[in-house]
């Protein structure tokens, strides 16, 4: 827990200063999670603000402060779902869709001005993003929480409110679908598997 | 392909995918919140509170108006009206008889032939 239970209880009673502290403590982590779930940097803050808005109006429904973190993850997942449903992901980003930072990076990569490590990281991100784009939003979110965020099955149980066995089945199926998208020889089906070879 | 080979290959691909996810986590940059993050959160909260407040006020006004209208109608129906009311205390038969005056006895008396 990044904050103590007492602070959450105070926030539940409607104390603005306590809620402010909770947001300050969790905003960076939430931004990171959302960035990996939706992979569109320009919309990450907007979705994170929506998460904290929902948190503010649903905090009184939280029974115990101990389950605050899974609760916040659940709100994050739901907001990411809503975002992904609204903005059906395009398989190929066009230059006009890229943020200013991405355009600068793309230019730099093309011009050979960034070092090998940055290029490699960019390729990894593009490869995994395109793999996750090839599966459903539900698979994408579940895999990101488990494999990228590193949440345990116990934590996922609390977030999804399903038992461990059901989660294992869902995870297995999601992984199989990603492996299928990765292609038979381990190369990604759309020929973007070059980053993988460099790992 | 034998089952052993299949599971070995599956295990290799799983390990490869795990490595890819690990590399992805390392490659994702930490996102720093902008200076406008907190003010924007509070602005949204206040906006939602304001719209909820307006909605609540509108709903209360509607409930009050409905209650006043119901009471008014109940009072109107309860108080007897001397004239012009559509309601009557006559029985059904009396009402029918009053509406069919042509059926009264003076018209249906037998005709007497005076020869």
C-alpha cells in the first residue's frame, strides 16, 4: 500500500485533502498502468483523470480500506476497457495520429540520431503493442496486468472477482492467442518480429 | 511431431513470450503527470457534482409538483359541486329514465277509439 488505511478512511468521509493525498500517491502508478494498457500516450492522462473521478464518486462503496488497491486496479481496468471500446485500435498508426514526441522520435530513429538501445526499446514496444492489438481488449488487459504489471493470481482474483482456476484458463487462452499472432516460427505474423530477435 | 517435441516447442515459445513481455516492461517509459493533472481532476469532480446537484434539484421540484397536483385533484374530486359536475348521485336506472323522456306513460297510453 502506498498510503495508510487511515488516509483512505478519511477520504471516504469526504475529506478533500485526504483524497488529494491518495491521488498524489497513486497517480504515477496509475498513469504507468494505463500507458501500458492503451498505448496511446496522448490519452493516458485523460483516462487516469477519469479513473480518479470514478474513484471519488465510488469511494463510499468501498467496504474496507484493505481492498483499496484491487479496487483502484478494477476502476483502472474498467476505464481502459471503456477507452479501448470507444477508440477501436487501428493496426497501423498513421503519422497524423502520432503525438509530437513520437514524431520527433520517429524522425530521430530515421535519421540515426538515437542510439541502438533506444531503437531496440522502440522496436520492442511496437512489437508487443502490435501483438496485443491482434487479440481482444479483454485479453490485452489481462495479459498486461499479469505479464507486464506483474500482478499475482491472488491480486487478479480480487480485481476480476473470479476464482484462480477460471483466471488460469483465461490466461492460458489469452497467451495461446498471442502466441498464434506471434506466428509459428516465433516470428510475428505481420513480419514485425525483428525486435524479438534482438532481446 | 511427437508429444515430447510439441511440449518442448511450446515451452520454448512460452519462455520467448515471457522474455518479450519482460523487455516490454523495461522499454515502457515512466509516465510523469503533467502540472495540470490535479487541477483537471478537481475540475471534473466539481463539474460532476454541479450536474448531480442540478439533476437532484430538478428531480425534487418534479416530485413536489407531482405531489401538489395529486393533492389538488384529490381535493377537487372530494368536494361536491352544485352545478356543472359530470358526477351525479343518481342511480343508474334514474339516469336512464331521465334521459329517455319519450318513453314516459303519456305517450304510450293505449289509443282509445271513439266511435
